[in-house]
């Protein structure tokens, strides 16, 4: 596969075939993100997309799940997405789910008829960058939605049968606000009921616009201890009516917690408790790229 840029998808899609349909992100203004800053957004030609499908089929591929890249594929015009979905079904007859990243405003731009047609064409899981349950944090981070808009658009896709999955970020509210953010984000998820939550705990690259605010001392990042404590409160507050898959990453420290709620809640909280106790007795670790020491290891 020829792929331009940096591949980014949720861990739940690791067994899916990733089909590039665009380069970069059509929004590309979130202050914390550097994944697509170096790329000029553009849609890939249909001939190139079909050639990739043909290449994989000729190698014997017939995947059941396809993930469309790049940053927010659901922002493509509905007609184009339907054309891509038809090609996928033609080349991969066993495909039962087409999944992709989306933004709240991508959904808002789609009519009810658009959503119905896309769901009927096999589009299934939509991954939304919710990030935080606090409106002021969303505004500060340059997100393209507020909470009310997110509630409305998630309800729209769920009414049409889509499965909504969420990206979030512990640490995104900054120093001293982790517990507040955990409670607000848990409330949001308890109301919207995602099937999967992926927590990419905040890690700031020097190239991120938010990094300049750190340098100016207008944004003070939380320590990884605070991020772990925030994550623990979030997992304790999540109220599941069915299985909820959770996967939490921390780039600055060697720690990951994952499992399915409610069955794995106690195991996950115990693992977080051990990590919290470890970092409570260490020098503060902050997930900003200007700290160049190697990540510390925490026993699993």
C-alpha cells in the first residue's frame, strides 16, 4: 500500500484493511495535533483507490472490515463515499463493515437521507474526536464542535444505526483540572453510549500550536500522575448498559490500560492504582516533547 503521511487509527481497527481515500485532514486546526500539519489536504483520485482495491484482491485479499483513511474520511461528499463503498463491495464481497474517523461537523453536513444511504452501503463505525466533556476546553483546543452539537449529531447517527466510537484525551484540560474533566467526560459518555473509547492521553510535540502556549506559560500541562488519576476517576464513573471497550495510552510513560467494561473494571482500576502509587513517589513526569529523557517503565 502506498500511504502518504502518518498512519493513525484506533487500536480496535488493527485487523481491518486500511484503504487510503484522502491525504491529511480537511480540518487540521486542533491545537494539540501535529499528525497532518505537514500535509496539504486532498482527496485521492477514484482510479487510484480502485487500483489499490484491485491490487489487494489480486493478492487474495477479501477483508471483512475496511477502515478508510485519512484524518476524517466521513467528510467526503456522500456521493463519493457511496462510490467508494460500492467499489469495496465489488472487490471484497465478504466485507461487512466500512469504518472511518469523523468530526461532529462532518455529520452535521450530512442530511438524513445521506446518513441512511451511507448506513445501507455498509458504513458502520464512526470514530469521533470528542476529547473532553468541558466546553471551554473544546473551544481552547480549537475543536470544531461544542457539547450540544456533539449530543445532537451523535443522536442523529445512532438513530440511523451507526455505531459511535470515541477518541478522548486525559490531560487536555491542563494542570489541576483532571478530576473535573474526568467527571464531565464520563457524564458525556454515559449519555451518548459509545461502544468503544480510545484515550490518547495528551502528549505535546514541539510542532503543536499548544506547545507555544506551554512555552508562554498560558497553558500548564498536567503531570502524568494527574493524568493517571483522571483516567482512574473516568473508568470508575463510566456507567455501562452493555459491553464498553476501553483502551488508554500514555506516550510519555510506558503504561497502557485496556479491557471491556464492566467485566474488567476492577482489574483495570487495580492496574491504575499501582501506576498511581508508583508515580506518586517519583519526580513529576510531564508529557511534553521538550523533556528528552527516555520513558519510564511501570510494572504491569
